[in-house]
């Protein structure tokens, strides 16, 4: 393997591990709820603390993206993740609820650096024919981060909240060391992605990708949030068995992102696979709603298929955003992309919970099935495929 090719894949591995570290504390704090409750917090207070990193993340995603555009990925990755790690270590020693919440917001704000910068690295280091698979690997960091949290935090929580926070902070700092040693900014940024004068937001294509992918977050978080409680309360499964099955499904979901990315590389298009998958997600959710309404045994396999398909489009959208925005705007565009998705992700659980409480699971699943149809109509296939075709021969040195 030549040096440049080896460097590309090592950089991808380091960026993915960095993003995994960020996702572990961003999305895995729920596994510390028993420790928070043991410290005397109510479930509502613990829920607010779990949401604090996402609140911080939403404040800084675009700013970190702009910093990556200006100063490069390595500096932004290392500095932001180092800040998050140090704040988490400090959080292990605070005593008041307000101070802990402030630390978690600050950690989320600092950790936002990994989202835009790790995606931007792929734009610079990988040719168009490899970016779909590379971004799919990178996007597997979110389920991997949750898996790391699921494996480590419950046992650490038995020793107190400080043990869990110390682990999270140490993981971030270890990832920083890996970034410093391995990651190098792409040598030929100018050859990565589209080249244009001025903002790519003057045309509607990027806005349409942002809107479509934000809508596709709703079915993803509907299934992710309520699959376990559906199996336990509506289908009367034992919680450990349901959890084990959903853990396997999450692994399959991560694999679906890689498969979608590989498909897009072979097809020479990000948007055509994304539109096809959006229609498939809508169809499987409609089938899930119908099977649930009929109390059919097909509801469980439909739920599992929905859990796998619902996460498959994420990497396609991120790759298309980076390619269409080009190297001068990729960081900011990825920051906007993440912001929109996280806003919808935060809004989905309470809205779907209210629908379930008022009308039951069939109506909730049917509502989630409608949004991918809208997303499919928004996907700008022609506009983005033109940019991808123009970049098809670009390959960083």
C-alpha cells in the first residue's frame, strides 16, 4: 500500500475514533442515570443533565465548522476534543447540580469540533469514488459511541458518577493524542470537492439536502427511542432479551451506513441512493404501523428492519453536503447539517411520545412514515450529481 493511501485510511481511522469519543459522552450519558439517581437527583433532573451536551453542541457546530475551514482539521479536532476531555474530568469533581450542568454544556460545545472537522477530512483525503464508503465508516462512530457507553458506563456507574465522567474525559484525551500523532491536514485541499466563487447557499441544493436529511432524522429517532419500550410494553418481551436484540440491530444499522456509502460510490451518486432509501424507510414504517394496528406478529421484524434502514442515509447526506459545498465551505456546511439534524433529534422523542400517549403506536409510526416521503421529494438529485461528476477525477495526493 503506497504512503498516501495508507495515510488516508489511518486518518479516517483516527477521525472515526475521535468522533466515537465525542459520541460516547454526547449520546451515552443516559447510561449514567442510575449514578445520578443514586446521588439524589430526580429522573427529570437526570434527564436535563443528559440533554446538556446536546445543548452545548447546538451552540457551536457552525462556529467549529468555520474554524475548520480557516485553520484546518487537525487543530480543530485536537483542541475541541481536548477541551471536552478536560471539562469532563473537571465535572467529575464538582458538587452542585448547576455546576455539573454547566460543565456538560461546555463539554458538548467543545466536542462539537469533531463533527465538522472529521467529515471535512474525508473530503480532502478521499477521491469521489471512495468518499461514500469512507463517510459511512466515519458515520458508524455514533452507534459505536453508544455501544462503548453501553458496555462501560453501567459498571462504572456502580462506583459513582465521578468514575463514569473520568472515563469519558480520559477517552476524549486519548483520542486527542491519536489525532496529534496520526492526522495531517490534506495536502491538496484545493482539489477536494467543488470549486466555486462565493457561498454555495445561493443555490437551493444545500438547503434541500439539509431539509431532507433533517426530516429523515425523525424516523431514525422514533425507532431508536421507542423500540425497546414497544417490545417490552406492547409485545411483552423481557427487557434483557429486547435489549440484546436491539444491540444486534444497532450493529446492522452501522453496517447499513457502510453499504449505502459503497452503493453511492459505485452508482456515482449520493442522492439517488438517498432518495431510494427514503422511500424504503417510508414503506417499512407504513408496514410497521399497519402490523402494529393489526397486532400482527410481523410488527417485530418490521420494527427491526425499520431500525436498520432508518439510519442508512446519514452518511450519504454528509458526503453530498461536503462535496457540494467544496473545501472553502465544507466545515460550515457540515456544521449547519449537524445543527438541523440535532434540532429535529431533540424534538422527536417528546412529540412522538405525546402521539403514542394520545393515539397509540400505530398513529405514531404512521406519522413518522410520512416524513421520509417529503424528504424524497426534496432530495436534489440532478444538482448534486452534476457536482459529483465534475469531481470524479479529483484525488488528493
